[in-house]
């Protein structure tokens, strides 16, 4: 797996809305359909599916 990168402000806001602490996560992959995160401390990987609204 790739090394994680620091989150952008937009990504931090999205994680907060999902109930995660953005200080604990690094971004590995961010597409329009999913976000792959790596925990800074444990190294665990988490995938978050992004919900696509039909009106957008």
C-alpha cells in the first residue's frame, strides 16, 4: 500500500461529518467513489464509500 499523505481541509470536513477524527488519519486514495485512509498510529486501512446523490 502507498504511504499516506496529509488531508486537505475539504477531506478533514468530510471525515468529521463521518464521525472520524481527522488528526488520526492519512489519505492513501481519494476518488469520486471511495476514500482509502490509513491510521497514523496503528496503520490500519479503512475504506469509505462516498454516497453519490442523484441530483448532483
